[in-house]
């Protein structure tokens, strides 16, 4: 197949779409990616990508075109312009793209508008579009503080509905998304297929020796944004200062990192590592006695299953979460840890004390996590399902 992939984010930014495209290319498919200039999550253009640098390149068999966009920086206005600069730049590039493709794949994170150019190209060339939905819109605005019912929310409700209606098939990462599409967005006839995320193979090969022996290590790895409420982890650490044997490790970057660091001032049981290359992550996973996942207490946001959960399961690590909905249900189904209510720092601290006191349970939970991953989230199964969906829409 000749596959056109559109996503605002791509390698070297830390998103799984890069691994997906390289796997498709390794299968013999021709893959072309239209993306933006890398600047996530720090909000500044990556060194070496300024100006015309790396505008067109081939990475592990995947042809990549980077549209010039405004970096996220900090603040709502910069982020808004970051979003729409990609919409405008990708539209302009795709209008001039002469090459033919069999199918279009949109890897839809935030914002949903990143699909605009792809849908227009597909309609103009009478091709079909598969939209892989990882973030629900406009609900992501609500979780970010935009009040439902406000003028901005209503505008993006119509934009989101139009974009989702324009896709020929929508692949969803959580079963809970289906009800949102059917009822909230009122798309009863949408063609939906369940396609949960997987974890990259590097999490199958963890170093054997922990980095901090003799300490119960709780590790969070991922984006530190508004929706992740990593503040809950820091607050839990603040309640466990009398337990020097429990240490919190926070790996990642994002718009709330500075706020989390300020909240942690004076706490000796929290270490921040900032953003690290994905190749370094197995070391952090290896030292973890438990991996942490948190999310904002939002009824629709709780429908999501963060991609880090699959990585935690693949690594065979117990999971402790302050999170509602789909993730809590999956952790319970896998019997691989403990989840408490979203944003409940007291309950999270208590759960971690309980886990730290039962090392034999941790081994059982880790083995259960790995078994669940092999049964539900393996990469080979994902690629077979995705390839079938793409072929169906050629």
C-alpha cells in the first residue's frame, strides 16, 4: 500500500506514530508522513531543526515532510497558534502534493484540526481516510479548562463533529470512546473499530539490576500536562515524608513541570529527571517497584486509556494510579496493581504504603501485567489489525 500519514507530531518527538510508520515501512508499504517542526513537549523548536533543516528526510524507510509551525512555548495563545499554524501549513503543503496514495491515515491527538488537510486531500483525490483517535474532541478542551456550553466549546464541538464525520473509519483506543461518538457527538452511523495501543519493544528488554536497591521506587514516566495532574503524585509524596524508604521518581516534561517542582520544594523523597530520550526509559522502568499513572477527574477524560499503561504492562510492572474509568477498570481486570479516585493524593499515598509492605504481591502483579499485555496489547496484533483496516479502505 501507498500510505499517506498526517500527524502534527513525529520523531524525534516522543510519539508512538513514529514506531507504527517504521513498522509499516518494514512490511514493504510505502509510507509518507506530513508532520510539523518538532517542538513538543518543551515548546521550543528542537536544536538542528530550525529553518529549512530536515524539512524533507527519510527515517528508517519512512519519508517525512515537516511543515514549518509556530512552537508551543507557554501560554494559551502560543498553543492556539501552534495548533492552527500546522493546520494552515499542512493544508498548503497537501494542496501541492502531486503524489498518489491508496489510503490516508490520520494519527489524531490534540488538536483534532490536524486532520483538516488530510480530509481535504482525500476528498479531492477520492481516497478514504482512517482516523486513529487518541484524544477526544472537544472534550479535551473541557479537561483543559474550557467550560462546556461556552462559545469556544460550542464552536469546537461543531468543528470536531464535522471532522469525525468526514473520516471513513475511526479507530478508537478505548472502548469507552464509542459511547461518546454515538451520544455526545451524535454520530450513530460512524464506522468505529477498537484498536488499543501497544508498547515499543524496548520495554521487553529491561536491565536486570535496579538502580536504587533497598528503596521502594514509584516511577511516573510521560507528559506532565494539565490533564495528567502529576501534582497528585507530588501531594502524595508530601504525605509520606515519614517514609524515607518510599521515593518518587518523575520522568518527563510538560507545561506543568515547573508547577510540580515548586509544589515539591522541601521534599527529599521526590526526584525530577526532566525529559529523557526513549532509549533511556528502560533504566527508569527497571528501577521501579511500581509505575504511576494519574489523570484529571473528568467524566469523559476518564474514558481514555493513556498509552503509558501499555508500556507499564509490557515491562511487567505493577501499576498504582489515581485515575478513574477505563484505566482503573483495565488495572482491575488485569489484577496488576491498585487504582484510587483521580486527584485523591491521600488515597494514593495509602495505596503505595500498602504495596510497599507486600513485596510478594508486587511480583504477582508484575507477572499479571505482562500476561495481560501479551493477551490484549501486543504490537504484532495491533499491526495486523491496522493493516486490515487500511486495506479495507483502499
